[in-house]
């Protein structure tokens, strides 16, 4: 059985190593806000459990076993977020902090029942893929809204930033997953956009916002 602390380490390693498959000890220490010697000691324990490949002064790499263990924690988190949003009506900007607590429940039956009640979903409320019970993830190829051109119509499928502040901003703009967006204009100077969606016919969004919205072209 993994401890609360071990699960948080595994999750951090999974996210931080997503881009190039490895993460530095200092980066992990900074992310978790834990002192370097403590992180080093934990990585040695993880290496003994075959969760990571660890050598002094070299980047840390998750093993296949470690990546599967981490994915199963993320599965619990994302299932919980969706359950809170769909079954309890909690806004998508409020589910993360609650799921952070529930994800540490050590009961396969609990999360299998949650999965069943939700109809075995593939994606969480933010459009992120939910790993299956074996830790496998179904990925889809999306593009950033910022990469689209004036005149195109797209469907919003995921957000790259699920912070409270960003999701509240989207709520204020009435931007939610599944909406169809038409790009009316794109400013060459700063890549800001004027878009149309739902009943809004001329909403402006900045480049930093469009960078965080993942879409499918229609």
C-alpha cells in the first residue's frame, strides 16, 4: 500500500516528466516544496521499489511500473473530479482541491463503482484523459486555439490550465467544453482573436488564453 506522501511524489513525477521523460531532483524538490535531502532519500526508496531509475546528479526517470502506479492515482483524481462535476453539480473550478483529498482513498471497489456510475468515461471535466484501470491512457490529438486561423470553426475539447483563476475567467466568459467557436478575426501583431460562440458574436480573447484552449477543427 502506498502512503499519502508516496502518491504525491508519483503524481508529481508523472506530470513533471511528461514532456521529455525525465525530471531533475531540484525541479521535483521545488515543485513539492520539500528539501532536497528529503527528496533524494525518497527517490532512493522509489528506486528500490522499481518505480524510478535514480542515480546521483542525474535526472530521475519513471520506470514502466512507476508510470503505471502514477497513472492509477491520476485515474482516481480525474474520476473524482468528473463525479463531483456531473453527479454533484460542483463547478469545474472547485473540483480539484476536493479530488486531491479523495484520490488517496485506498479502495478499488470505491473507484470502480464511481467509474460505473459515470458510464466509464474517457475524459475528466477539463478534457484530460482518464487512465483505465490498468493505467493506460487514450490520447487524442488536439490543436491550440492560438494555432487556428480566421474563418475556421472549432470545438473546445480541453483546457491546458485548470487553475481556479483560469477556470473562473472562462466561466465569466461563458466558455465551456463542447462549445463551437468561430474565429472571426485574428490580430497579426499579438495573435489576439475576436470569436463567436453560443449567443456571443464578438468576444475578444488574448493570445495567452487561446494558448491554453485545446480544440478540434470542424
